[in-house]
C-alpha cells in the first residue's frame, strides 16, 4: 500500500498534531497521504468526520483516528468505496480498532509492506415500511435497535422470521445485531459474545416484561421483520436507530425489515491478538 487517507475525530486530536505526525511518517517513507481536517455537518447528528466524496478513488487504505464510534461511522460512510480501514484507537475502549498510539507505526509499516490481513465484516440493511411502502432505508455494522423514547412505557411488537411468526414482545425494545455488534448494546442487554466474523444475525429483547426471553441467533440469509403493535398507549413513542446514530420514528403498523446487506466493511488487521485475547484485554 502506498496511497492513504486519514479520517480524524477532532474531539480526540483537536489540533490534528497526531494526524500530521502520521502524514509525515507515511510521506517520509515514500507513501502518499491526504487527510480530512474539517468536520462535515449533516445527517441525524451535528457532526461528521468525513465526506466520502473527498476520498481519492485510488486510495488503498483509510486510516481512522478515534475510537470505536469513529470507526463505525467511517465504515458506514465509506462502505461504497470498498477501501479497507485501519482503525487507530486514540479514544477509550477501542475494541474494534487494530492499533493505538504505541503500535500505530508498526501497523503502518505492515500496510506499506503488504503484510496484513483483511477482516471482512457483515453489515445489516434495514427498511421501514409504512402502509406497504418503504419510507426509509439504511445500513448498520453493529446493530439496528427499535426502542421506546419519551415516556417510560414499554412498547409492543411482533417478530416474524422468513415469514413465520416467532413471538410477541412487551419490552423497552429489541436489538438486531451482527456478530460485530454482539460486543456492543446487545452485550449490555444480556446477549452473548460471538466470534466477530461469524455470518449471522441475532435478536436480543431489551428488558422484556417476562422471565424467559433470551437472545436468538439466525442465519445470515434469514429475513427478520419487526411489526409495531397497537397497545393503546397514546403517548407511546418509538424509534428505529442504526448503529446508535441514524434514527427514524416508527408508528403503529410500521414494519421494519432487516436483512443481510450487500455491503460489507473491511478492516485491516496487523495485530496478532486472537479473538479470545482481545476479549480478555478489552472487556
């Protein structure tokens, strides 16, 4: 690899000093490196870390400086480019990132010497249908969450898988996650940890009003449909959230269809830590 592009979370590198260090290191070693040193606004949040249109088409590696949230946002923003991402943790947990400040130059050397692996992660596609018509669609690397908002009331919904009725729930919500997302919100809701490149989808109810509801794992090619029920609570408010970032309100009768996305995220792996070692170190 000789052509790099850097995405920086300004909150983690306010003066871009670390970004400039990496740029200079790559250029000193004969590589080409550009960076996005300006936050982009728009979407459902008041910040973006990059605009995919700024990334040169011949870029071979996108370096993401931040934490897991920055890396997830970048993966969603650039997934149409098919350019692999190298996550560098300058945040807190950094479970998904490959390197940190102390190991970044070793990782960059691996990239320039082509001694790395590509870790391909499945993504989800979620479509909201209202009166039989699609009204919103987006993708997620971690999870798609249907949850209550506003008043402290549970929401009611039915779940179907491949056209077959599974169950009806009264709960704070439900999480549909990938294996990558199994260490995120789903884990906090009592779901299991799953090997991250496993091809699967998982349903985890959030605080269900019952004693025996557990996570259920389905195949990657299955189709999960969540239909919002009418529980006569006029003040009930519900939202569908993609990777904790993009949100849309849903109403009674809406159907949220979750499938495997045609898009994938590609992460550069230079760190030799195994899955089990990473769990021990990060969890």
